[in-house]
C-alpha cells in the first residue's frame, strides 16, 4: 500500500527508516521485525521517530536543519544538500520523514500488515 511520506508516523515511519538504515533487520519479514520492535530485544528496538539515540545520529550525519512552522505548531526539517524537507509534530518525526523522503521519495510502498 502506498503511503505519503509526509503522513508517516509511528511504526510505519520506523519501518521506512529501518529499510534504509538496517535492511538486514527485515530479512525475516515484517512480523519478526514488529516483534523485535515490540519487545526491544537484541539490538533492534527500531524507534527512530521517538528515540534520540537512534534518530539523533541520522540527524547529525545527514545535516538536518530545523525551524518551526509559521504557526509554531510543527517542526520543519531540511536536508539542504538533498533538496528534501518535511514537517512533523516533533523534531524526530520531522527529521525521519525528511530522511525517508530524501532516500525513498514522497510515497513509499508499505506492507499492508503495518497499517
């Protein structure tokens, strides 16, 4: 199922980041990945959109910049060198949406079992 990157959140956003950062974590399929994520076992808790220890290094590596939207309700994230931008309710959500857009585009084919 196609999902707009700008609308991704939670497990769907974390899955999209995982496909870029740690594709080997998906080698046994979405169900195994979800169980790893749920339990936090091993080295793959996959919470990029809410864990600064996971999302922060991506922000630094990619050179993500931030501002607040005009209404002050959202964060706007940019990766200038890749001409990518996205908004989100938190720094991490905006940055991870921006990162996914820069690598996978503005729409991503997501497994239906994640929706």
